[in-house]
């Protein structure tokens, strides 16, 4: 069984929902996304407009300019019709040309054209600025949200889906805000204004031209109802597909090693086929709107041409008035098609906005306390008092009790899924306990804000992670610095000291750029053991009163592991430490060893005491020796 399958099995055995997890990050709970589901569009729009409130004056200015540009466009055909009437009278009535009136109308037309251009241009600039400001605000909100979500959310979400949220979905919303709002408003204003002008020219022809509006409305309403769940499905499938692509890329070495390329290809092909089918269906709905609209308008245009021509011949309508009316019907075609064509853009944006707001509405860590913490004053006394916890309704921990003295080194062992990692995750408040209390130095941990509570801990996990950047910066990330300080402000001597304690300095100084060596994405330019050494150095620079090591030496060789053990022992001399280990040989010097099974502490004692008990620990130890 590969490591990913093992990880998934571990989670399921600890009571987590079944998650398909790849190398790139946690996967998705089966059936989590109901691709055909739709939500309240009004609620989504309300949340979107709420985010626009901070930039309302920019939006209002853009909207007013759009209105002004639309009004100018509405007046232009009327003025052109007046020019045609002047020349028609010149030819039919044999009267002198009034150049003053002609020049006046011509200058008015020029002013209207220039005004229309400037208003549209400035409106577009303002709308782009405002919409990008909104998207920037949403990105910031999502970044803050990421840091406040419980691990439950990440257990059931893929990294690819998160990337899709922060890029594809936000860009989709941005594009619609930039063009969709102004285009929609302009279309509505033009529709109303053009209809009014048509009524002023000839009410009968205006009535004939407006017959298309209710027909088109019914068509759009029907298509919106059909299209919205399809666009929602597209957005969800794109997120899933991105997650799988990321897993395939990040786990390329594992894919090749286990020769599962064919299986992965089949899975991606199936997802791609499903995405293609969904995109095709949405395209069918989208593409039918404009041709159908053109068909309705063209039929109506022929009817107006015949009827209006008859009015001109009978003297009911002037040629200039008829020309203006026909031009208005052409102008009407633009907003008419915009209304028909923009709905798919709006539906797609609403689907994306729903996903964004679903993320922003996801359950956060509940802040019950508001106290700050002086990590330097923490002695490191820990107590679990009748703690209950479960990933699902089934409890993994049921009334767990544990007391740890300041400076004590506690090793936690047990079979896979026994609850070892869960125990320390509750310390870090990655999950909320159901009942009971966790005390730090006799004070309820819930009295502290979560970010303050975590100042007391340094943590090194089995699943290592380093950022793209220099080795120096990666170690400095662990330093406790204020929000006003930068990584460059961390004293280099502190960084070197942490690296020396972790026994990482020897390999760092052998690199051409030493501590300034830039790590690539995933730290692929150094070995996995070296990555683990750097994560240990990152934890050591913090000098926290409580240290958590979850299989911290799993990726290093025996010699390096011995060196690290000496460093950890030195570090732990002034700290309370929790060490999770499968290799029992690494924790024999621990002050106490806690043996867990199915969320229950079954044995507690030193290495020698537990061997003498000849119980669960002794059985594990002897099995490891054989």
C-alpha cells in the first residue's frame, strides 16, 4: 500500500469521513459536491453587492456615466432623422437649404458622439478599478478565512479546488463586474429610451416592435432556469479537475514508481469527458439564445419595414422619421442581444460567486476567548480533563484524562489510527473538543485567542512543507516576530543556532549559496531528509515552551537521527515535549510513554516500567525487535 492510501486509512480509522487524498493535498469527500444543486441567486447577489458597498461612489459614478452615454446614443438617430427630413423637403418642396439649422444639428451630433465616447471610456475605467478593488478585497477575505478555518474543511477539500476558487472563480466574478454590470445597465436604459423614442415617432410601429419583448423575456427566463444548474456544475467540475491535475503533477514520481499512470489517465479522462459534456450542454444553451433572438428581431424588422414603408407612402410618417425609427430598431437589436447573450455570463459568475461565498461562510474556529498570551511566561504544564472528541458523531476520545508536568518529555505510541496525532491536534486547537477541558498552566486553553494559544507551540510534522524561497527565510518563518517585522529582521545568528541544533548546518554550508540557497517549489532541489532537518530548525528557532514532534525524524538516516535526538534533548530541556513515534527505539529516554488504542490511553509509564508490565507496549516493542 502506498503512503497516500495509508494516510487515508489512518484518517478513516480515526473517524474521519472517507477522503480521496493525493500528493497535492486533501481530496474531496465522495458526493460532497452536488453538481446539479443551485442556491438562492438573490442571496448571492445581496452578498456581492454588500462587498461593492465600500466602492459604491465609484460604481455610482460609472453607472451615471453609462446612463449619460446611453442617453446620448438614444438622441443620435433622432438628429440624423432631422437632417434627412431637411434634405427631403429640399427635394420635394423646392425650398432653400437652411445652413444654420443644418450646422446646428451637425454640431449637436458631433457633441453627442464625443460625449458618448468619453462617457463610455471613463465609465469603463472606473468600473475596472472598482471591480478589481472588490476582487482584491475578496482575495484578502479569503486569505484571512484560510487561516481561520478548522482542519475539517481542509480534510474534505482539495488544493486544486482552492486554487480554482482563488483564480478562476474570482476572475469570472471580476470579468462580469467589469463588463456585465455596465452592459446590462446600458442595455436596459437603451431599451427603455429607444422604446420611448419609437412611441414618439409612431405608436403603432412602436407597438409592433415591442411584441418581441415579452416573447424574448419568456425565452430568456426559460433558458436561465435550464442553464443555471449546468453552470454551477461546470464551476464544481473545474475545481475537481484542477485538483486532480495538481495531484498528478505533484505526485509524478509516485505515479511512475507505482506504475499507476494508466489508472490516473483513465480517471482524468473520465473527469475530462464529464467536464466536456457539461461545457457542451452549457454552450448549447448559450449559443441558442443569440440566433433565436436574431430570428425574432429579423422577422419583426421585415414587418416594420413593410408597415412603415406604407406609412411613408401615405404621408403618415416622414422619411426622416421612418429612417430614425429603423435605426432605433437596429439600436434595439444591440441591447436586446446583450440581454440575451449576457445571461450566460451572469449565470456563470453567479455560480462562481456562490462558490466563493460558500467558502467565506464555511465554519471557522470558534473564538470563545479573547486573552493574549505571553509565551515566554508559559511553564508548559498540560492537562486533559475528561476530554471528548470525534471527527463524526462517533466519539474517538471519550473522557480522556492526562496530566503533563512542565519540561516533561512525553512519547505517544500506538497502532495506526489510535488517536496519537489527534491528541496533539487538539492541543494546537486544530479541532474543537466536544466536552471537557484542556488546561495550560492551570488555565483553560479556550480563554486564549487561537492565534495567541499557538504561540506556545512549535510543531514538526511527518508531512513536511517548505516554501519557495531561501533556506534562511524558511528557517526564519518559525521565529516569533511582530506583524510590523519582516523575515529579514530575524537575526542571522538565531537562524544559524537553530540550524546547528537541528544538525542542518553541515549540509547547508556545503551548498554553493549556503543559507541563501533558494528552494524550488516543493523543495525538490534538496533531499527529503534535508527538508526534514530544515523543518526541525524552523521549529527550534521559535524556542516555544511546548514542542510537538509527529514522526519528526521519519525521513532521515539513522546517523542523522541520532544527531537530531541530541539536539532535541537539548531543546526539550527547557520545554514540555510531545513525541509521536512508530519506532519505539527513538523514545526510550522519554520521561513517560503514553500508549493509545482506539482513542483510549491504555498504558502510561517509562520504557522500563512498560516492559515490566508485559502489556500492550511490551508486545509492540518485542514485535519491533523481531
